[in-house]
């Protein structure tokens, strides 16, 4: 088996096409697949399964429908994956990818079981590979391995490293053919789970406090709470529209300035990309559903940063998946918003989903019967939440992952960020802003 460590994917493709690996689907191999399928069904019913080096996904023939809620098989051979896709009978909960298990990073955030069915021979360091995928398992997750006894060294290496966490083991022997297999199940170390991809940011959360009582239409309870307990603020609202928030903030003792490009209720008529104020003029900037109407959101945010005092805050919303409206230019993804805020000198404290895509899409599509559309959208959103919690068939997702899912399918994004950097050269506009004011490209 040592030669498989050096094989190119094209070699595996050629061997699959020539029938070298057809014997894996024959009767002598079935006990090995049956035991692995039984472990999945008995130890983790309804599991999310990751099958590393799945080949033609023969294991799917042995997994009952109740044994798993989601199956993701990967293999380095495109020919094997093509055959596996023909074998898959439940495509809504089966995924097959052509990838190398040494470098593969799944989009899914977690699994319950990682299976290495006669594949670890092809790794130069099987313990390292097992540890890598252990990091992706949910609490109580399982590692399932099998090795032929014709190659005892990889089995001994793995068993030595993980024997203290072995919860099941089986030895198979084919007396006629004179070969056998070692199979084992190891429990993932407590707290081992990490993400192979980018770490979930700490600011992926919503404010816990809310203001009670009547609020202006454009001010949600959690957004309003972000201005509480901060004393008397100099507050600028960019894109104030009809300035519905003016009376509310005046009633709280704040000094409010409303800015808009075209509103008779605004205190100042100007663009958010070129604010007509001195540096460090305000304690807080509020912008509700305005950023998507800017062709230069980078300048918009830099100007907000410029006019804020040290420790000043920017609070707002921006469109993400909501339908296009006349005049909007750039709807932002969570990643795009994060990058723009950080580039403008902000430290993000909260980033949470606004209204849902179901309510946004159906509410817009069924105008003027908006209430009918919103009701349909709420039903769709409820189905989404149930599906995420159930994981398809009972494998529930952690609450943190459900929050991230809601961000992925949000019609709009809410954000709250703070200026923490030293205020050097605060009285000068950036060169980009100066060019924008002159109308230069």
C-alpha cells in the first residue's frame, strides 16, 4: 500500500476505469461495510457523516435511511466520485466531492462521525490526519477506522495514539482468502472541535438589552438600547429621511443632527461620502438602510469614522439578500461589511441578522397584498429554522451555527462598531474623499 502515498489522481482514475477496484463491491468485502453501518446506526443514529476516501460510496448501500441525516463523501478520484453519484439515491442529504483528504476543508461546520475505511494507508501521517478531522467533530463525535491486516504498521500507529478513547473494536478474518481487517471506533476528545476554516467571529451576536415602549418605525428595540446609559450624545443620523428619530433622541436628551441627500425634514443636505463636519464632531453615527444607496461605501464609512470622537460608535443596517429597490447599488454580504468596517478603522462589537429573506422576498413579491406575502415569508422562515435545528432528520445544529445560518440568509444586516484607533491627522480627509468631492475618478 506504500505506493498509494505517491499516486497521482489520474492513476486512481485509470484504475477505477479498468476495474481494479470493482472487487470492493463484492460479497467478501460486505462484512466490513456492514459493521461500519451498524456502528453508525447504533452509536449515532441520525448522524452527519463524513466519509474520507469514499471511493464509489459503497457504504451508502449499507446505511439505512435512519442511520444518518447527512452524508458527505470525498475521494481524490473523479472517476470514483462519478460512480458514487450514480449510486446516491437520496441526493437531498448526500453530497459527494472530489478532493484530497490531506487538504480538504468542508463547507459544513460540523459532523458526528468521520469514517476512514481503508484510506489511512495513503497518508504519510495517519495520526495527524485523524486529529485534523477530529477538530471538525461535534461533542461526542466518533472516528471510525478500518485497516487490512496485510499492512499492520498504520493500524498499530493509530491504535497506540487513540487506544485510550476506543469504545468499540472488531477483528474480521476471511479464512478462505487468508486476509482480515481491524476495525475500531474512537471517541473525539472533549472540547476538540475547532473550525478548519475561518473562526466564527466573537462579534457574531446580537445585543441582549432592549428598550421597552413605543419606538419610531426605523429604530428597533435592540438598536435603541445601544444608545442608553451613555449620557448626552452628539448624534448624527446619515440618511435620516423624514427624521422620524429626531423627537425620540431629543426626548432622551441627545443633540440630534439629521443628514440626507434629499429631504425637507433633514437638518443638513449632503452626501454620506463627504460629510460637511469637522473631525471628531459626534459621539455616535446612526445610518438605517442607507449604505446600499452609496456607490462608495468605503468612503461613506471612512467619513463616519472621521467625524466620530474617540470611542464613538457607528450603528446601522445594510441590505444583504433583500430584493433590489430603485436607487440601491451595492447590497453587502457579511464578509464585505466586515472588511469595509475594519478598513475604515472600526472595531465591530455586534453583527446580527435583520429581517429574514423569506419576509423580504414574499412581502415585496405580493404587493400590494404585503400582509399575505409576509405571512408566507414567516412560514418559510419557520421551516428554515426547524430544518436547521433538526439537521434534516434529528441531528440538531448548535445554537451558534443556527445564528450563523440566519446571517447567511438574512435580508439585511445590523451592525454596531466602535472607533478605537488613535486619532492621528483627524482633521484631514482621506485623499479618496478629496477626489470624490472634486468629482475625480
